[in-house]
C-alpha cells in the first residue's frame, strides 16, 4: 500500500475535528447551548450565506473542491427546524445586493453590506422560531490592517440595528462570529446575548465544525489564544502601531496578557486561555518537584459535569521581579486531555525546563533565573488557577549568548516594579547596541573553498556519498553561485504549475551538475496553486491556536504533507509565527497567538506532521511582522530582550523542537536593518545560537540594505552577507533579470566567494533531503507514482500543461485547436518577455448572426478577469480587444470558459500596452 496515499475523507474528518476544537464558547447563559432537538431556528446575517473560510492574500487563496459554510451545515441537521421563509428572504435580497469583491489584493472590504431588517420581519420570525442565531462575518488579509471603524473592527449601524431588533423580539439569541481576528464586542454589554461563540475561519469544512458544536455532538474545548479587551485603545501597543516609518515597541515584553495581568486587569472582557464547555471540570491531586534543570508537575482532571469533553490544563509561573522586572504570570506549559467521560478523570504530567521561565538579561547577554521565589499555578485559564508549588532559586545562568540585534535608537520601555506588593509600571532606558556589527561579520566569515572547475560530479554523487558536499561546491563557478541564490516565480514553468517559486537547478549550468528544481507553495491555510489546481482549505491560524491541541494538529498536517508530496511541492510557506501584538493587525488570522510558547509548540506540531512525507513548512515572517501597513518600510524598534522573549521565541521553539528546515524573513527593517539582510537574525541568532541547518529565503520581492543605507531589491550582496540564502523572486535567474549586484559586489570585495559558497551549502543541503531530489533520482516508488495518477481528481493534469513563450511586446497563441463548445474550458501557461500592462486580442468568427451572444470567461492565475462578450459574425473573421491590465511578473495561467457553442477561434494575442519596471 502507498504510505503517502491521500485519504480526502480522513483529511476532512481531521479538519472538522480541529475546527470544533478551535471554536471558543464565550457566553452560554441558561445553557442555551447545545441546541435541543426540534429547536426552531431563525438565522440572521448575510454571512450565513457567505462563510469566510479564510482570510485573503497568500494565506487564503486556495482553490477548494467545495466549502461547507454554516448555512449548508445547519441545513443538514435533521433535528433542527430552520425558518426557511427567512432564508428565502435573505436569498432574494442577496441576489439584488451581490457580494462585493472590492478592487483586488489589499483593497478588499473586510465585511459585506448587511440586509436591513424590519420590525415586522423579525416579529414574524419570532412567531415561527424559538431561538435566533446571528452570524457576523469579517475577513482579513495582506497589505491592509483592520481599522477601528464600522465594517472593520466595529459593527456597522445596520449590524447594530440587526442586533437591536433581534434582541427586541427574541429572548434566546446566539451570536456566531465568523472572523479571522477578534472584533469589537462592546455590544455584549448592551444586548447580553445568551450565547456568543468565536467560530473563526475554518476552511472548507468550517460549517460542519460549527454544527458539531451547536448540536452538542462535540462539547466546546477551544480556549482563547489571545486576550480580549473592552476597548481597542486598551492595547499597550496602541500608540505605537500603524506608523509607515517607525514603530517603537515601548511596551517591551509586556505583550497581551503579560501586560493586562501585570498592570490593568480591569480592561479585560475575556482573559487569555478562557473558554466554556458543556460540562464542568475540577483539577486537583497536585504534585510538584524541582530537579536540577526542570520543574515537574502532576495533576488529575475530573469531569464533574454532564457531558463528555476535553479540557485544557494551563500552567503559569510567577517569577520574582528582581532587577529585570517580570510579567505577573507567564504560560510555561499546557496540555489538552482526550475526551473525559462524565465522572471520569485523567492524570496529567508536565516537565517544564528552566528556560521557559528564564528572563533575558541584556547586561550579561544571558537567560537567567534571578534569585527569589518562583510560584507555579495550574488552571483552566489565566484567571482560574491555583498555586501548586513554589521554589526558591539562587541566581542561575540558564543560557549564555552574545548580544545580537539590539536597537540603535534610544527609547524608554515599560518595566514592572513592586511597590508595597503591587506591580506598578515605570519607564527605563532601553539598552542599545554595543557590538560592532561590521567587525562581527568580518571575523566570522567562512573559509573559502578552492575553485576546482568542472569535475563531472553531480549532486547525486553527494547523495550517494561518493563525494562530500564541499567537494561538489568546489565545482561551482561565481556565476553558478550567483544564480543559485536566485529563486524564480511566481508560477515558474520549471516547477509544479501554479506554485509560488522555484529554486535550485534553474539554469542550464546548474542542471548539468545534477541539481534538481525545488519549489514552494503559498500557505499556510492550504496549498495555493494559481493554475487552478484544487487543494484542501485548512482552518486558519487563529482557530488552530485556540485548539491548544498539538497531537491533533500534527495529524492534520501529516495529511497536508501527503498533499504537498502528491503535488511535488517541497515546502509550504507557513506556518506563520508572528505574535498578535495588536488586535488591528490585518494578518492576525494567519498567526496563532499572543503567546510565544503556544505559538512555537503548535508550529512544531505542524512541522512534525509535514516531515513525515519528507516535505516541510517555511516558518515566517522572521521577525516582527506585526502590522500590514508599511510592512516593507516601517522600522520595528524593539529591545533585544523583547525580541528574544516574545517575537523570536516561537521561531526558536520551532527550530529546536520542530526541526524547522526553512525560514522566510519578513519585509521590513528591525532596528534599522531589513530582516532579509540582517546578519544578527539570520546568522548569529538563527544558526549560531539555535543550530538551524536549513535555508533562509526572503519574502517575495523584498528589499535589502546595508546598515545606514536605503533598502533596494537589487542589493543581493547584503542578503548574501547576512546568510539569507535565497532571493524570492526574479523572472529569470540565468539572465539576472532582477539586476542584482551579487557579481559586482563580489568583484569589489564587498562580499566573498566563501559567503556565496556558504549560501550554496545551505541550499544544496536542503535539496539533498528534499522531495525534489527523490523525484530527480527516481527514488519515488512505482506504487506511489501510480497512486499519484490514480488520485488525480482535478479538471486537468498539471504535468501536461502547455506553455507559450513570448520574445517581444506580444505573445500569439494558436487557438484554432481549442474546443469552444458550451461548458468547455481551456487552460495553458504564458511566459511574457516584458513586464507591463496588456490587452488580449481575440481573433474569432461565428456562423451565427450578430444577435447571437458568445461569451468567454477569462481567468488569469485563477482570478476572474471578466467576460469577453462576442457576437455572431456570419462567418467573417473579426478581432475583439479585452483589456487585462497589469500582469505581475512574467508567468501566468490562462483559463478560458465557453458558455455557448458556436464560436471558432484563430489566435489569442497578448499585446503589451505599456511597459513597467519588473519587480525583483
């Protein structure tokens, strides 16, 4: 049997289980949930008709086989009676008020126009129903943040009016929040709905997970992976969020619950780790011990309620304030039980290494335990814990490092001090960089390998242990090395169709040396392939974060690993590990939590699942991608301590515990240096301290700089020097289409050949252990290859996709062989020579009269670019011009869908209108 067979039914079952476990029940007054059998339901809100399965941008553009929304799932619940008359009313209104797609990437509305309700309509619904469900939807995405305004973070007047009217007539109300991120919840105080649930964005199986919770088949066990405040302004980062130039992280280590529990508990509406169940638990029978390097804790969890369910046990540490200052409590471990039957119990054991509660001391460049009493608390959330043990520690150095990535801009940061037993906020000067970065880089340059020229050895010889990797690298010329650090994309024809990039053997010279082409695909909410290939749409990061379930997550991502393997993709661009620093970050839906331990542990679980299929994830965005506004320009000014304890910690856990093999740097600068060219991040911390052995790639079309100089996409020398291995991405690696300065800076001595060889070692080391190498060496079993073919269920076979190449301002495709019958579609790839704005000129004819309508739907990279409206020509050849607009990069997938029979095509001409400078 093929061990990598992708069982889509099992995939769906695991996703459905994860979704239900990530839904967080916040209110359940009078036990309105679970719904009783034969409950009569009226469902309000247009979002029930348009379920947000994910956010937007690279993390959400998955071509699914299907999506089960809340409406579809509830309609299958035979024990519930849905008010169909109300549903029909919504359907009719939506036909007249269609979904607003916005203007495209970065300009998509976060919500949709809501249907106004009349008192008469709601009153009539109440007469027919016992319970009202209100669904409120919000999306999120790249290139724009959530705004503190109606339709984004806040509810619109029409949505508030909907709440007002429904609560006026219904006493039994349930609010479902189909969002990727937390939204304003001040309306809870006014309307006091009986039930409130964050159902988040659950991917293609999302509606089923919601129905499982509402029906009671599954008891809720989701717990908030973030704190929910009463007002958006309560966030400690609020005054230093959103600048397009510089954001100073004055709140320092006091992020999320670390701030609220220390200084301002009263602003919290729902605390970190909170979530209700359909049962009750007790946690007791504690034991506590400390050995030389670890805290050991045990407890017993009892189900003392009326429903079988799971519980999340959370352990927090209260450290002495000492000289450094600490948050009141910090999460140091957690565990989720399996389902505990009524009156049942389970034992839980925890092993907590000292580094979980150590503090980074910038004065000594070490993680330390300051002298004093350490208290440990166990409970179901941060506000519901009890002391299980305490221990007095001497001053202890846990890990000794060197200063790295410290700020150069002076600012005062937040610190806690104890006054009469009360933690009080004060400000202190942030330690600035003392290390000479240029000297560090120069002193740590690797030793150059002698260039030996072509010895007729291939990378396969390294795989078979005939030669060493360094011996192979000695064959690579300067030009080979420069080409190797360039990735191509998006949608490179050299890799699986529709993926985000290709790298490795992209040139004739590199391929002749036996280097295969590896590739990446966008994620992390499923595989994005712009050619239209179908993939499984996964729950988003926020929902996953609220599961607190490592075991189940590993199982789900084992399925994603098989799906990547099936599609010949080496790494998915995810998981996203950035911290929920502020609720208005538009991309929070991709990220797990405000807590770095939870973030790192869940990321590690995903990686373990992927690695079972010899594929991996690319952890991103390294580091401090905590807003979308100005993400390529805004300098994050942050202390070394906050970086290490908060923003880098999840990445560190993913490297050390999850064995991460691929990292993507972020767009913007941290402490003045763009991350893709930041030596302290990519070399000093990631590789020297954490022992990372994989590849580092830039985000797509990222800028790079030497400190003190402007950032540029062409400054690849800065990237090479930092040991960021791959630039993503350019149009053509061999011709240096991006105009990078690798060779010129090598000739000038700014970078060395040894640094390029170091990049090559990382890239080739990754490829040697990659799926692409298995295919290249025919190491994939015959059984698996046969399985790949038998499992294919898409509209076309990607391996047979035809590409058409342009050499000038136009590309002409012979369309005479295309079948244009009704319902037919044609898919092919184009590779344009010039970047710019294009028209599509269609040469066609039809024997039908001029009154005959012959529409062609045009999709480019699986995005609808409109309908080409043609008419009959009575047999005469004619041309029609359809404006496409700007095509981003050279490689694209064209799909034509024919709605009516009777059309004949001669050719399709992609005509350049205006040239623009290419990215990369």
